[in-house]
C-alpha cells in the first residue's frame, strides 16, 4: 500500500518542488479555511476487510485526539461503503470485500474518490484510492471445443479464426499469448486489434485426407501473471475433399459512426465480399460471428443475402459508446469457405440526459450572526452526456442572501452566505439550484432545499 500527498491545507508539504508550493499557496488564498487536500493511496484488490489503507488523519496533519469532536468522517459513497475511517486513530480501512473487476472495466487505472469532512473549522479533503489488480482469474474460452472442416487442397497460409479467450484481470495479468500443441500442419498466429488479441489457426502444410482425415489440437491462452494462469480450447480439424477460394472483404476492419437516437430498422452499412470462384462456390451469404456478446445480436441485424446491417435495438451512448461486430462471408461450396472482417460502430452522443444535482447539507440551520462566506451546503452536479452536452452551468435562481462558490474540482460548489442574516426579518429560506447543460437544445434541472435561520440575542427588550 502506498500514499502520495497531492496538496494539503494544514499538512506539511512532502516535496521541495517550488511549483507545488505555489499551487498550494494559491488554493489556500482562494478557499481560506475551506482549503482542500487531495491524498492518493494504492491498495490491491481482494485484501481482507479491516486492512488499513493509510492513516489519513496523520497524512492530513489532523490531531488524533480531536477526530471525534471534529466529526472526522467520510461523507461520499453509498451506505455499504467500501472504505471507512476509524475516529479513534484516524486510519482509513477496508470496510467490505474489494473486487477490482466489479468496480472497474478495462485495463486503465481503477480509482475511487472519497470525500473526507472535518468540522470546527470546516475542511473538505479528497482522497483517491487506486485499486490495483491481482491475478485472481484464469483465461477462459466461450466453448470447450471448436471444430473446423478444411478441404485437403487448401493452400498453406490459410487462416481460421479461433475462439477468443477472455480474462477479467487487467494490465500485465490479462491475456498475453496463445500457444498450440506441436504438430506439422498448423501454427497459431495472433492479430492485435485494439485491446484484443485475436488468435488464428494458420495452415503451414497441405492436408491429405487419405493419410489422416482428422487432426486434434490443443490451444492454450496464457496470461501475464506471476505465476501465469492459463485456459485451454480443444480444436478438431475434419479434412474434406475441395472449393479453394474463400470470400474476401476489401478491408480487415471497417469504421462507421451513428447517432445514439438513430431510428430502429435504419440501415447503417452494407457489407460486400467477393469470391473469385464460379457457380455456387461464389454465392455468398453473410452472418455475424458466433462468439459475439449477446448484446450485439440484440442491437444489430445483418441480412444474410444483401449484407445490410440494420439497427435492431435502442442505441444509448451512455450505455455503450462503441460496438465491435465480427462479420463472416461464406460461400455455398462443398465445404463452404468463410472470410472474416470486423465492423467497428462508434456511437455519437446527443443531448438526451438532464444534469443531476447532489446536495450535501452540513446543517439544516444557520445562525443569524453568521459572517458572509459561511458554508452551509456542498453541491455537486453531473451529466451523463459527453463533450458540450455534458458541460454544466450552475446558479442559484431564488433571490436569497446566498451564492455558489466554485471549488477547484470541476462541477463542485459550496453554498455560502453572501450578506448579513436577520432572523427577525426572514426566519427561513428556500434555496433553488439550477443546473443547465450546454447541449442543443440545453437541458436543465432544479433542486430546492430549505435553510432555517436560528436566533441570537441581538435585540433589546
């Protein structure tokens, strides 16, 4: 487990870099007592509950005896939070089981941001915990066996796509290579496509049905863990007699883009493969690969005769911004031969989500003698859309003696008093927050909360 202090309000700097000091000083001048700190820890997945991530109070420079009185706590996250702080010693510890593959997808850094609140005086600190991967999964294939039918006159160099193995682990622990049992007729070749490694069975020596009409091979997918883990696929080759040209596409990978509000049934692309053979050996039928995710079959349809790809389900950019379709073109020879390509469909975002406002109230009441600039609530706004559709402008719409003060963190604000309060004139306020995105047309959300003004003895009888 590691810890890096990125910036602090009271903590002593742990670097002599002048640029960091200047950044710290600028934030201190901007936010005053509300100055923020950001700390970064690192912890592997699958550690036991109760494991200490780091002593966040010590790293922030908060005195241990004051933690309970100052209500030192985590204020962000769900009710069954993965991390909690111990108010007795200031330690940030693991509260429930951590599975990186459940929390994060893909091979990028898996980061969880926590918001730490300290009162008297009020301080808000941001803690980022990086969940690092451990090699706790073995590669696996979608099926245990794959069967190919190959004519005996097939020329060496012919390629046959194997099932692609999957491994939920990330980085070095993901799939690194494929191996094949030793034999004289076949070898395995790997094509790198985006983040995938796609294995192909390559014929290196012509087959002779009269000598051997069936070959049995074992393909092994190996990950990069230490020690490595592996999964296997049984491959059976049935040798047939003739049709020596397979359909071919003009490209191995096609890239197209569609908007997420595209109509159901709309045609988005037309496949076109060619086969130099004659007669039924050159008649082509199209189909989607048999090992794609179920979601792809629900979203898109491929006409087997015309090659038209049409939209079958509702496309949502926020649910998935890209789809990868493996397309096959098979002729009607005996046996049929198949060519493959990949169609990458990029989804373009439209402004179909309104902003969301989250209000974290520090108290339901504020004293009438509170000074201007007193913080009463924390506001964060989000929008699931991307680009300008997800850029948000926030404001207070009601005529109240409060204003939004932006944080250094984008789309995060504090609601502060901007003038003197007088309970005898107004005893409570309704504060309405408006969040509007920059899409076309723009979409808005409103959120209202109440603040009571508490009395102080400021009037003579």
